[in-house]
């Protein structure tokens, strides 16, 4: 491990901690409309991620079902093999 990298990381962490410790509290008001907007956006992101995961998980299953349906349709349209009598002894 490079010693200059670890020194830089420690220096950046100390600077960030000092900036956070010395920050003055904000005198701001977040009204209920902004909070509901934030919650609505959060729900939309969560729903989008879950829908994406669902569709990625369903992709192989849908592909398998499609292949089975094609094989069944192909078997139904192909002529049945001719049956011959077994050879006599």
C-alpha cells in the first residue's frame, strides 16, 4: 500500500470531519408538500427498481415458455410418423 495514498485519505477524512463539525445549523423549514414530494419520488424509485428486478428474473422463464410453445406448435403442424407393422418372425 502506498503511504502517500493513506496520508491523503487521512487528510481528506480529517478535513471533511472538520467541515462537518464547524458547520452552523441551518434555520430552514421543510413544509409538508416538500416532504410528500420526497416520499413520492422515493416510492417511485423503489417501485422502478423492484419492477426492473422482477422483469430481469422473469426473462429466462418467459423465454423457456416461448420455446415450449414453439416446440408444441411445431410438433402439432408436422405430420405424424407412419406406423408400420412390426416385422414377422
